[in-house]
């Protein structure tokens, strides 16, 4: 069940703008032990919600690394999303109408500070393990850089300490697709819907990569369908439409923009200096076919962390391997969580 924390005070963003209070949607699993030492905080990826069990199958299980019988698991929906936390479809107190395109710019640093606000409100001073994959890893790294002593260990899966030019270029291509939809900018939750579908299809190419598509999207009968009716074509359209049923273009644009701000070295003396402050044991997990955060980049991240070590999952599913290969993740993370 979704819980909500309503923060009553102004929340000043890195840009200098402020939210006049805000709401955070979150889920918890398991029970908090007597000394509050069993908290595992999960940071979710781009369009996920706070219900980890919903989007990360095989993990919130008695035999998973997010064992609710052992840990008190928390996941909070990020600012800008549309799953209950304040975002573009929320009501602007100044106008009484939804923000839509006027929602203020939010950085990854702002999102991490919101996690801290919630943790403090829940009476959680110490977090046994902080886990983030993809954009969730951005949040985890930024939060750890803000409060390094709060975390006992960190797990970083398919992510990096800074948004690369390649990442930003992919995001901008998706934004171009959204902006090309003539309805985007209108005061409606359905504005930019077709552009959002195209953006999702673009993004999916990088999430899966050629090995993933070539393994799953061949014609089942070996035939030659009419142009536009190939299995790969219908898959792209389906995935675009599927996202539109659960998300909106304004929130998608907001989170892509937040993604691009990610750089834990900003105003901290650079990446090496910032990463050197993260002294907790850290497990960095790369995926062999990931073209968003390549294995080479993941190895470099592990090497830059004082107690970082690297592990790699062999998967044909590219970046999305972190959502699919839960057995491999369990075999890597359970020993790390118990060390």
C-alpha cells in the first residue's frame, strides 16, 4: 500500500526556486527492528514507482536480496514523477491549477535531498544499505555524497557518477520527439502523448540494445510482413502506447531534465574528490551488453570508490538486464549484504 508524507515547509531547489511544501509517495516492506539498524533504501529508475515489488520481480522475496523478513525496505517516488509525489500534474498552490509545463526544474541533488527529508521524517538516522540501479543509482550516489556517514553499504547497478554526453544526447533525442508533438505545452494531462510514445520507443532501443532485440523480435514464422508490421515494429508501438497509459509527457520531460543534471563532482572538487568521500563498502554491478552505462564505465566507477568492487552480469538484455536477471543479482547481492 502506498504511504504519503506531506512536507509542510518550503523546499528550496538547487535552482533557487522553491516548492511551497511537497508530498512524497513511498512504500515499505518488512518491519523495522528495535534498534532501527535493518533499513534498506531502494532508489527507483526513470519511470518506476515506489512499489519495488511491482517493478523489480524476484527481489522482494524471502530468498531475494530484499528479504522483507530480514530488512525494513523503503522506496520513495521521486519529485517530478506522477506516482503520488509532487510533480507537473500536481496543483500549483499559487494558481490552483496543475503545474504542467511550469513545474520548476529539479536536479538529481534535489531528488536526493527529498529522500533525506523523508528518512528524517520516518525517524531513520542510519541506513544499513542504499541500493540504486540506473537513475536510481544517480540518486544513491548523490545522496551518499551529501551524507556519507548515513549509509553502511552501497549497491550501484548499471549507473554512473555523472550523466555522460551519450546519455544526454539520448535524452535530448527523446525530448525532441516530445516537443515535435503539437499538443505538448497545452494544459492537459494528455498533452504530448504521441511524442511521449515516440520518445519511449527511442529510449527502449538503448535499454535493450541489438542483442536484446535480435534475441526476442524475430518473425515467429520466418515470413516477411508488410512494412510497419514486423514484430519489431509492433513491439516499438506497443511499448510507446504502454507507457502513455501510465505516465505523462510533462513528468517524463521533468525526469529527463533531472537526469542530465547528474554530476556528483559538481562544486565538490570534481568526480574523483567526491567519490573519494564515499568510504562505505560499495558493490558496483555492470551488465555485459549495457550500452547506456558500459562495463568499462562501471569498472572505472568501482575503482574510484575507496571500498568499491566490481561484478558483472552476463545478459543479452542490455541495460534492462537489471530488471530481468534477478537470480544473478541475488547471487551477488545477498553475500554482499551479509558481509
